């Protein structure tokens, strides 16, 4: 049994580490344009469909014959869903944590990402991030996020402070422009699934998690408020996964 763990937009392969119970065989790759991976010259290579293809092509050889469990956060949930819908691998379970991508092109809750890309594009080499952060905190969209969830606002800020953020800004502009699925694709999908939602995160809305739960026919769990206790919320997710993934270890 291999557990494929997929991070969110702007994250990296370590993003879910604090949420995972002990598992025997975890593969947590960096998505294209993340970690040490280059930003593709072709914007279409950053579609959710193509990201899923690239992850599937890089799957370790030993994982190809055994049932696969996929755990994805945000964008990673969308990529994991595309892998499930492709039917390339025999999948055992699927967990979507704070899903954010839908059937739409750039849904309203993801519009913060192109804003961040534009702000990063105004910087020049040698300048610090202070100017970008100063501009960010004056925007209405950031302040709306911050008033709803301090944890979500902190994740937005990390998009600015992440290593190589300026050079990789096109991932923030391009990836949200691509839908993750069409509703009819779920008609033939029969996969035990769980959706974990956040009650206050406006970038990963509860309404999107409810949509995913309905389409997957999956149980939905809602975390404690990450804004109040992010470490406690991670521990809560870890406990939920530990119970749900019984038999994987």
C-alpha cells in the first residue's frame, strides 16, 4: 500500500507532515512549479489535468501494482481527484482536505492568487518583500480573508515570503484558471472517500467541501477553527486520518 500525499498551491512536499499519522509507505512529491521543480514554459502544463498526469508518470514503480490511497490538500485534492478519475491506478481510499478547486474557471474564492501574482510581479530583484506585504495588507481581498480566518491570511502571506516566490508567481496566476472536474465525471466513480473541511477559511470554503462531499458520496468532517488553534486543528486531522486509514498501516 502506497499513500500519495499532495500539497496545496504554493506549498511543498512537507506541507501535510504535521497532519499525517504514522504510515508505512508515503510518497509526497513536489508538484510542478513547486519545491525544486521548474515552472513550465507552457501555461497549459499547469492545468489540474496536466499536473495529475505528471504526478502519475512519476509514481514510484513499486506503487503501480498495489492499491493507492491519496490524501490531498487544496490543489493537491484536485490533482488527487484527477488521478482517481483517470482510472490509471487501483485506488483504495481518497481524502480531500480543504478542497478549493471546482468545475469553474477561477472561482471567486481563488481570486486572491492572481492578485498575489500581480503584486509579486511589481517587485524587482534586490528588493525585499516588505514592499509587497505593505501593498497586500491594503487590499480589500486580503483584509476580507484576514477578518474571516487568521490562519488563512497567514497562508496567503506565505505565498509572498516563500523562497523563489517572485520567479514562481505564474503558478499563482495560471493554475487557478483551470477547473478540476465536470460534475458528470463522478457518475462512474466508486471510491471510499472522506472530505475534511475548515469552518472559516474563505480560500478553501466550507461550501466547496460540501460540494465535493456530495459529488463523492463521502463523509464530511469539519475541523476546529484553525485561526484559534492551528496546531490543534492539525492534531484533529491527524486523529481523523488515523481512524479512517485503519488497515493501511
